[in-house]
C-alpha cells in the first residue's frame, strides 16, 4: 500500500515534487515553533488578550505579505518563483528576532514580520499549486502533502522538545534559545529545491476580476467557507495551545504531547489517500468535521486531562484527514476566476477577505474574554467559537459543492 503511494508520488512532475518538498520544509519549521510561539508569548507577558492581539497582528502581516507583493507582481509581471527565497529569509529573521524581544511592541513587530514572510510564502505556494496541479489530481497531491506534514509534525515537536530540554536544562542558556536559533537554519534546505520550480509571471488584474469576485454565486458560497476558515485559523492557533499549557503545565510536556499523538495522523492520511476522489471529498469532509466539533465541544466543557486525551486522539486522527479535503477546497475556491483570465485575481481577493474574517474572529474572542473575565472560562468559550468555525466551513463547502454540481449538469 505505502509502496504504491510512494511510487505514485515519485511519478509526479519534478516541479510538483519540489513544491511538496518546499512545503514540507515550511511545515517542519512551523511544527517546531508554531505552538511554542503562543506559549512563549504567554509565559513572557501572561495575558491571553495579548496572545490574541499578537495573532491578529500576525495574520495582518500574512495578508499584507500576500496581497501587496501579489498585486505589484501582477502590475510589473514579476516572477513569483522568487517568493520562496524571500519568504524563507523573512521568516527566519523574524523567528530569531522573536527570541530577543523585551517589550510587547517588539513582540508585535516580530509577529508581523513572521506573518509577512508567511504571506509571501502562501502567495508563492498557492500560485504554483493552482498553476501546476489539476482538480482531479489534487486529492492525492494534498494527501501526500499532509501525510508528510504529519510525519514532520511528529519530528518537529520532538526536535523542539529536545532543543528546549538542552537549552534550559543542560546548557542553561534559556528555555527557547536553541529552538529559535536552530529553526531558521532549516530554511537553508530550500536552496536544493528552487531549481525545479518553473517561472510564473501573473497577468495584470482588472476591475472585471473584482466585479466577478463579488457577483459570481460560487464566490458568494466560498465566502461563507472563508468566514469559517478565518475563525478556525485565528482561534485554532491561539486557544488550544494555551488550554494544553494550562493542563500540562510546561512547554516541555506540550512538546512530548504533540510528538506522541502526531504519528496517528500520518498513518490515517496515507490509508485514506488511496480512496480519496473528488466525488467523496465533501462526504469525508463532513464526517471528519462532525467528529472534530463534538470533541472540541466536550474539551471546552470538561477542560480536564481526560478530555485533553480524548480531544488529542480525535484531533490527531480526524483533523489531518479533514485538512486534505479542506486544502483541495481552498484551491478550488481560489480558482473561481473569469474565463477570460486565470485564478490569480480571485486568489489575491480571497486572501484579503480571509484576513477580514480572521480579524473578526480575533475581535469576537477579545470581547468574549472581556465579558467572561476568568482565564479558564475565556478559553472554554474560545473552544466553542472554534467549533462554530468548523461548522461554518463545512456549510460553505457544502453549498459551494452543490452550486458547482448544478453548473456541471
């Protein structure tokens, strides 16, 4: 089974394989520092609200890094391929700078720079995903991509936990010093992958592209899906790590926890990859979404170690399977452009509105924190909002699927 999957992967075009490898480099670094960034900020400033604001600043950086260079690349017909190198450089610098922050303002600068670098990365990778892959091969492509991500999600936290232990307990140079120093160096591996990526120079965007984005029924349904995505992302990156930290107590324990449960995800993705098709994409998405929502609601209600284990098992198995379908749906939502042009303008506009919904999700959570008052109750409410984001995503994806089915008839 796994041999057939690997054989099919290596039969893919070199440019697509290089795209996967670059994505994995990004994922490995993200799995090393992503969770611990939220924990680092919370332990340094002890404020859930500050974590939420820093996350909004981070996503604002992503939007600017995606939309502004994307717009000027279309105006001046620049080669999008160069975005990989620039994104890795900016992300690496921002992670290293984060280690040396002393004030809240510096934390915001670090998070903005990190977001800007990620925005340039997503502009680049989404462009090549849409230009290099076709809809009927994206389920397999995304399955392999996410299976690799999950293997790296095993290696990343394990590496992070080791670096945290060495840094804090052996060398006594600070808990996060080695982690935030070694992680940027991983991006140097990308130098071996750039040559196989083909050039892409986007067409200039036109007002007709903007009008089409707002009037096309598929784009309108996709906005509901994007709304849920925005809430899911801003709450998913902020709330679960803080809940897990409060339950487990230390960053090292969080690293061990993430390492232990990641292996389930990779196995499940590779098993399901053989059976994924565009026809069962929404069905798989619906089943996994329902299971995750139930687990998140129970986690928010019980807020205990037992609930954490149950949530971890369900999330470790279902979330990566759901992410494969979600990734393919994301690409489809970006591809709804005018027949006279291509996907590029819709992709830029979609990311801008994704930022709007991410910011709205963060602001709603800040209001909840203010109204609820206590830390535990605020985080429980955050988990409930996260579950609502998942349900909204599925509703939008279902409506988009139905509209696209009618157009095919």
